[in-house]
């Protein structure tokens, strides 16, 4: 099943989106606050979510626009996050499907960008 939502926890959030993806980010439809399971690090300029650990990492769930669950938007986000579908080892982030849990305890299948490179020594743990 292909996710129809995206979980954002950092720079892609419409309130923080950089110029190169801002128009796409503003097309997202707000669903609500949510968490995913993992571990969040601060890398200086941006956060890095890793899928290990039992921490609940906060973020926001958004519904993707309808234009087939929105390929142009996801391609723009993929470029920004340096996700290369044909080169996973070379990708800075991977876009994967994960369950996010909304505040009302509803589970939603979402696209999530997970950090895919070794953590720099200066990485600071944010989730505890």
C-alpha cells in the first residue's frame, strides 16, 4: 500500500521549508501532530531521524495532494533530501513507509525521510 500521507519533523515542514521546496510544502494538507518510533539527532543545519530506538519522535502528519499522491511534490522533496531511488547507498536520506501515531492514537501510514549515512561525531541526540 502506498502512503497517502507524509510525516515531517524538520526542514520540510511548511512553516520552515526552504525556497526550493516551499511552494510544494504549502500544498500539503495538515492532518495533525503525531509521533514515529525512532531516534532523532541534530546535525547542525538539519535533523536526522534514524529508525532504531523506542523513542517517540514528534512531528506533523500531512495528507499529500491528490495528483497521483503527489509525484511532483515527492520528487521535489526527494531531490531536497538527496534521496536517490536508484542509489540507496549514495542517498543522504531514504524515503520509507512508516506508521505515525496521531494525538488521538490513530495510526497513519506515512512517507518518512530517514537519515542514511554515518552520523557525524558532532551529532547531538534530541530524542530521549
